[in-house]
C-alpha cells in the first residue's frame, strides 16, 4: 500500500522537529530565548566565581540577588554556554534545547526545594533560587514550545497540517 506524500500514517505520531522547517520565522523566538537566558546565566556564573567562594560552600554568597557557590556558578556557565550554542545553531534544535533545559530548571527547582534547610544542599540554594529556577524553566519551555504546541495553531502551521489531514 503506497502512502501519498503528506498523508497521515495510522498509528504514527508527529515528532516535534519533524515538520517545522529550519528556516521558519519562529526560529528567531527560540534563538532569542536561548540567547537572553544564556547570557544571564554566564554573567551570573562569572560574577559568582569572581567572589572566590568555596566550590561546595553551603553558606554561599549573593550575586544578582541569588545565592551561589562555586558549583552553582560553574554549572550556570555550562548551562548558559549550552543555551548560547543553541542560539547560534537556531532552528528546531534551539527549540528542543530550550524545552529540555527548561524542564531541567523546573525539576531542579523541585529537587532543591526539598533540599532547602538540610545539610545536603550542594548548590547553596535558597528560596529565591528555587523561584528563579521555576520562572526560568517555564519561560524556556514556553520559548521552546512557541508555535509548536497550542490549541489555536493557524491552518498554515505544519503541526496543524500534520494533525488535521483528511483521512
């Protein structure tokens, strides 16, 4: 049985990066989101390392209103660098990277919320760090999902077309 191009295959689900062209105009949203947060995280990490605090110091030090230590500063620089690479690559990969890192931030917020006021708090998180993780995570996921996941996609959107082909 031959399947015509564009016809939906029964039992096959749409992958997030399958139908959106790389040069789509939404790529600018993915890139801007990755770049803004990447630059912020790198600046936060560099400022944290400049204070020369201990790598796993749980007392931490405040930088830009957030608590930090050497481990969190280094991790921030690495994640910020990944987001900047995503910005440079652009397209569907930047979108997917934004979604994955956004989920990571939200999960980190929950894990570190559970570790607050315990002896095992290796990243020296405080409540403001947890809230920052939640906000940045949700924003990165929103940037990554922009134009891909919605109940009101326009009819020329490749995801709408893939979901609504006549059977």
